C-alpha cells in the first residue's frame, strides 16, 4: 500500500476589467513545514475573474499531481481558495450554471479522484502567495512577457515564518471544509502577512463569504437630495459576454528563494485587499414610475408592472452573464424584493433585507406628481428643496434623516462583506446618496443625477475608508 502524501494547494485568479486582461497563480505547499514545493502562473488573455480562478485551480491540482506522479490514490490535496464560487461548486453544494464554468470544473475534477481532494474557503488575506503569482502573470502579459518562476518574488515569506504542523488525516466526503482544515490553517496562518501589489482597480469575482471583517467607516457629509422619480427605462437588451479562453498547460516550477530586498513603489504600499464593491440596482418600474409620482416607503408599496418584471429579468440575465455578484441585499419594499428575487433565482443566491435601504418616506406627498405637490404644498416643497433638514408635509423624512440611515446601512454592509461584490437592490434616494457621499459632492449634486428604473451603478469601498465610483446609471442591459 502506498504511503499517503498530503499537500495544500492555494490558488487564485484575477481579471483587470472582468472581463479584461486576466491571469492566475497557484502554489503547492508542504503542510508539515509550510514550505512551497511548486508554483504555477500564467497570463491567459481576456477573461473573467471566475474563469481565471478555475484556471488557477486546474494549474494547482496539475502541479500537485506532477510532484507525486507515483502516489496514485494515496495523494491527498487540500485546496484553499478565496473564491467562494469555485469552492462551493467544486464541493458540490452549488450548481454550475454558466456555460464557461462547466468545462473548467469538469477539467479540474478529472485531474485527481474526487475522494482525494477537499476544499476550504479562506479570506483573501490568507491567500497572498497565489494572489501575488496571479498579479505577476498579469503584469507579464501587460508587458508582452511570459511569466517565469526564476523571476518571481511571490514567495516573500522566509522558511522560519511558517509553523510546522501537519494536518490530521483527511476524512469525510469530498469538499468537506472541516477535514484537516484546522491544522492546515494553523500551519499557514503565520505566513500570510506580507503586502502584495494590487492590480489597477481589479473588479473582484466571487471571493470571501460569511466571516465578517471590520472595515474602516467611510467618511463624508450626509445630506442627500433625491428626485421623486426617474425617466422611463430604455428598450432592453442583453450585454455580450467575453468568450473564455481555452485552458492550457501552465508553467510550473519549484518555488524560488525569497527576495532579498523589499519591493518599492506600489509594492511597498499597505495591502488593502479587495474592496467591498456595492453594485447598486434600482428596482424595475411600477405603475407609478412612468407617471413620475412620489413613491416612497410611506405609500402603497406597489408591485412591479409588466415592464418592471421584464426589466428585472433582463438585469438578472446581465448579472448571470457577468458572474461577479456574490451577495444580494434588498430594500424591504415590494418592488425591490421582487427585482432582487429575479436576480437571486438566476444566481442561486439568497436575498438579505436591510431596512436602511428603503426609499424616503414622502409623507402626504406619496402618490402625487411634482406639480400636484407644488399646487397643494408649495411652501413645504420649496423648503424641502432648499434644506436637507426640511421634511415633506405630514411627517415625512428629510434628506438628512435618509442620509443618516443609508450611511449606516452602507457601513454595516461594507463591514460584513469586506472584499466581496454585493448587489444592493434599492431606490433613487439611497443610490444617489451613496454616489454623492462617495464623490464627496455637495448636496445639490443630487439634483444633477439622472437615475433610470432598473439602472446599475457601482461604488467600491477600500479598507482605508476611501471610495471609488465605478459606474452610474448604466442601462445598456435594457437596450
């Protein structure tokens, strides 16, 4: 009987644009000593994050098998990745729906017997070695070079920094995250502290799941000013998806010695990790939307119209094609929950509700047009438009009050889903508020923003408290 051999594979992939220039990295590690045994990395052209992550897994498993070609069924591989999508799909807990993912998953599953491989999700901060390799591969591709192991500086940890601790024998069904994970985590936790150069605003793919990570609060004034309604959405269409490149053999080599000198420039900056990216989807149309009537949280809570349901389905198809959304959070109002449910059904995700994302309570103005409010409550409307502290007639919410709860919801979500891509299905006021605060713009900027039904915006929040607006009022998926 062959002596069981145990190794840990850490893999990662990234895309600078999603889809965009992409690459992957993988490292095979001795769990007893923490030493890297082999590295693999490759620039793969234009692809999505998910494709790159699967390619990294394939390269890591291939490298592990190549190290011990005679081990056969005695080889045990514990895969650690910060891609929840790959971990859950390869563990058999999530269905693989995207056509680009199915052949990649099948290729990965065929490398070793399923009983020989277990999977564990880890935070990105614990996957730095593979992340560095992926970034090196993307840098090489950008410069027209091929990644070479001899030039890699990804293995920045010294051997003494890795704690020797062999994991227990692997047991349980394929994909059992608990099998051997505790000791493997202890053996590798000390070796994940060095900074890694980040890609230029990489759009994160499926990454860190439930464990909450505290993030610094985002600063900025809180005084938004919404518009009561939006222009009718344009004629729908579906965004094209970049084709996935064919898998190919990756350069695999023994891991190099650590770099003798520290990196300079971007490489010496603090490693902030992937930002929490909030993708902001305004709900689809209701019967009130094309009539431009005030429709907040104090009114009738209308359902989506037929047009709104079609918009929700088109948004769902768009996000399914991108494959980047990892969590869904919705306003409690019906029109948002219906829009979120359409997306969730396509992505196989649950919908979480956050009360802070509800629309403004417009008081006595609910259901009225702007002109009707002007006729009936002219003085109150003028005061409301002039000051963020003024409330609508009849005990509605002021802009300042809305901004306070929206900013609190933002901070909760960013802290809970640090490093992940979260779809927020909400309304005009919350979306404009988030964008305005991210830009540091004055309150009157809200009156200069057009926000269509079922439009998409996006803001990324980094660990140092900075925010970056990446998209606003995109309706291309509806044309």
